[in-house]
């Protein structure tokens, strides 16, 4: 299942250690001839969490939602930056002919406008990151429910996430993507 702390923060060290220990355990048990299930085969699935958070229907809907929510603010910041650049270019052009007091006043105004723009950009980025994290957490929660359902219905012994190598025979990412597309969101 997707673990939000390892899937989005980039800290996969503990997950990698866990996976290595699990693989060593699986290999040693397989070498000792232990039967895994009544059929005698271990049923393993692999899910690519990056694809789920990028290509799934909920992820695409979340990106569209964020674009709608933050697009106007982003355009306003871009427009403000363009106006500031135009004012700075005009000052550079007019500076040789301006009186000292006027040039100093305009420079101060530009510095204040630049500080204001920097603050607004920082606030925008913080707000966007917070909302993106909320949306990703909701996607992870939905994906975990779908993965658990597939795990139980199809009687998997283990479903791994973010393996170093996985063949197409065990990759169930497409199956999870299809299930996510048809599964209702929580609370709906």
C-alpha cells in the first residue's frame, strides 16, 4: 500500500530497508521449500505509486482543481512581476534625466514593490504546497482503500510499492488505476 510518508517526502530509506528485509525473508523461506499457499505459489503484486499520483483519475481531478483554485492568483503575480519589470526598465531609461530626489523616490518604490511581490509569491507557494499536500493525502487514502480491496478480493500474499525491479507479470498498477477511476471518492 502507498505510505504517504515515503511516497511524497522522498525519504524511502526505512521503506527500502523494510523491503530488503522482506525480500531476504521471502528468499530464505522459498529456498527452504516452505509452501506459501494451498496452491504452492506466492501471489505478489507491485504498485507504482508515482504513476498513481500522476496518472490516476483522482490525481488528474486534483490537479485541475488546484489549477482552478490557484490559477487566478498565479496570473496576478505574473502580471505584477511584469509591471515591476516595466517600471524598473523605465527607471533605468529615465534615470540620467531625473533629478536625484525623484530617482531615489522611484528606486524606493521599486524596492518596496519587489518586497511585496516576493512576500506574495512566498505566501502563494506555501498555500499551493499545503493544498497540494491535502489533495495528495486524499489520493493516497483512496489508493490504499483500492489496493486493500484488490489485495483481499484477489487473495494476494503481498503487494509491494516502489520496488527496484518488477516485471509486468506482478505489476498491478493498471488494475489499481482502473479501480480508482471507477471507485467513488470518500464521502460521496
